[in-house]
């Protein structure tokens, strides 16, 4: 049965999209069939796997707002086993349009029921907010992955995210769990990184992934080539660590 994972944190720039793209591609590399869903109107995950947003006519917007059949919007990527539902700029209006829509929190969940068992993993890249798109992702998911940047104020905002997770558990999706907290962009040359790791581990304990993602230039270059790191530079440290994370996620499942 397919496992649905939302990559969420309302803070921007913490590594949600980088993790969504590269975890998805690494799971695919391990032989899993993966569907990556981009629900951020910026569409960075979409372009990160090589899909040209300008040439894409239908996207996740049509599924969530217009009841389009989910199978009609799935696209193949150049990575074997990796499929994507793109986001285009039309999704920018969805947050507002959803407010007055029937069963607004469960639309993605219902849409995915049809394809859930066709994939080993479905990974959802969330926007940097706790609005209805993120609520839809949390409601549709089995578990959430929370990327936390190894920086000052790393824990800031996390209590708000956790209380949103609890509200979703209470009212919409009782079986939602936290798969793990992922420490990202660690700069090993500074003490600050080590302090943040300790602080986050004290707070989340065994919920923190053993894999820690370091800062790696190749990871930040790959998106402009529309390639996940495992394709762009399979020998890089970035590829190594995301493969390690993929193995950990498979084990958790
Ligand atoms: P979010 O989706 O949470 O907004 P992104 O994944 O887009 O965050 O990351 C923000 C920026 O940081 C991007 O430019 C991305 O390329 C870069 N980045 C993310 N993770 C790493 C990393 N481990 N090493 C270097 N750069 C990274
Ligand atoms: Mg993003």
C-alpha cells in the first residue's frame, strides 16, 4: 500500500522543496515507484524534476479545485519510477478559492484515493504557510516530514506547526504521524550547527532522523538544471545523504 508523506514547515527556505525532490528521486532510485506532488504555487519542485511550468496546461489546481481526475494530471519525469503532479501559478488562487469550497480540507485526500495504491510513496511538497493547501496535504498524508534548518531560531514557529498537526489529527486525520524531523543545511564548520542539533534532539528526541543534510553546493545547483541530485551529480555528498535519508524513510515505513 502506498505511503503518503507531506514535507511541511511554514517557514520558507528550510529545505522543503530540496528534500521533496531529492527524497522522491532517491526513493525512485531505490526501485520504489514514487509520485511527487507539488502544492506550492511557486512550482519549484515541478521545475526541479525538469518539468517546464510554462508548457504545462493542467496541474494540481485542477484536481483540488475543479475535480479533475488525478490520473489526467500525472506526468512522467526523466527519472525512472518518478512521476509528478505539477504546480503552476494558477495554484496561487487556490488558497482563497478553497475557503468557500465544499469539503475544502479533504479534497486532496479524496483525489488521491484513486492512485494511492499505484505508488510505493507519494511525496507532497507544501507551500511555506499553514493555510488550506498545507491542511489538505496533512489530511491526505500518513505522516509528515519536518525539515528544520540548522540555524539560529531553528525551533521558532515549530510549536505552531505542531499544534496544526494536532488539530488535523483531532478533526481530520487521526492516523497522521510525524515520520521525522530532518535537520538541513548543516554547516559543519560552525559550533552553531552542533548546538542546534542538540536543541532539536532534546525537543523531538527519537523523532529526529539520523541522517543530517549538510550544506552542499551541488544541491543548490541541481534545480537550475531541472535535475535531482542523484542525476545531476550522483557522486556528490548531497546525493549520498539524500540516499541515506531515503533508506531511513523506507525503514520507517
Ligand atoms: P523551501 O522549499 O523550504 O522554501 P528550498 O528547498 O527551496 O526551501 O531551499 C531554499 C534554498 O536553499 C534553495 O535555494 C536551495 O537550493 C537551497 N538549499 C536547500 N538545501 C540545501 C543544502 N543542503 N545545501 C545547499 N543549499 C541548499
Ligand atoms: Mg519550497
